[in-house]
DNA sequence: GCGACAG
DNA sequence: ATCTTGTCGC
C-alpha cells in the first residue's frame, strides 16, 4: 500500500491550521512581566521514551519542578500506546494525547501542583506551519508552553548558519551544540528564551531533562531487554 | 530530481 | 526516539 499516510497528512494539516489560530504569542501571565520572574513557582516538563525495537509503546512522563530551585515536586509516569506514526511536522498528533492525559490526571490528583509553564521536547512556532508540538500542547491545554528542540528542523526560509540561530541558546561555554527555543503558547520568544536560560543546569532545560532521565529509568527497570542465559 | 526533516 | 564503552577533562 503506497502512502496510506497521504490522506492522513492532509487531514492533519487542516487540523493544525485550525488550531494554529488559537496560539497566543504574548506574555499572558504576571510573572512573565517581572524581570526576575517573581511569582513563578512551578515549571513543568514532559517527554516520551521508547524501547528500542518498539515505536508504539512508550513511557509518558510529566514532572513539575520548583522554580528557581529546580527540585522535583511532582512526577508521573505511565506506559501508553501511541496511535499515530511519527511524521516530521506532525509530532503533536502522536505525542500530545498521552501528555494531555498526564496533565488531566495532575489536575485531578494535585491541582495545586499544576505547572505555570510547560517545557516541551520539540518545537513550537519554529515549524513548517508554525504549529509544532509545543503549540499543539499549549492550545489544547491552554497552558503557557515553551518548545525546546535538540535538533534543527529544516524549515523553508531558514538556513542553518550560526548567524541565523537567533533562537539558538547555548547553556554554557563548554557546550557548543545549541538547543532551539521557540514559542509554544501564551509567551513571547524573548520571555521563553530568558526562562529557558534560567532553567538550564545543563544543555537541556531541567524540566525536560528530568522527564527524559526518569522516563528512561522507568523503562530500564521495567522492560529490560537482556535475557539471562 | 534527490535528499533533508523535532521526537 | 533507540542501538552503545570507554575515555578525556574540570
């Protein structure tokens, strides 16, 4: 069957165009206006980890850290089954559902720990149609979101050059490889970049890093692939 | 034209 | 996303 995805992609493009209209590229929170972000106490991070040969079962992780200490206040991990395939440019349709469920769960069990801003592993407006995973998650949850990608997405009109990486951010002088920060929802690029900087202990902002480390750890302990002979 | 292309 | 050990350096 040649490209059963074509039809799906067209449907997805329409959906992204529709949801794109709801993205807010402005600072909507009071803490975002403060130079020191006073008023900000909780920052969240989400990530999915997979087992080597399996691309439909994954571990969905949500963490909430205290700002600015970056100490873990909440952690939720759950094995999920993904329905959509990975297609560059449509990450949201694959990863947003389980992550939204994790946020929904948090709202029910510990509403007081709901993060005031969420760091998402992937792009926001820096996307083919200006609607990456961070926007997708932002619009559907209506939570301020920041997109942080570890690799460059080749968007037409944007060339890979050091000079053009105005969105690139290097956490320390020792790390040359940049991360790409973009607006997800309810935040400006300037605020997103400043916040990201403040949340970086290493190259990747701590919320995302913790979600990544912990989800991997979970898989390592529960789904060992090595056999005992 | 072919390849590239977040996770 | 995932496969993967040691190693050099602060």
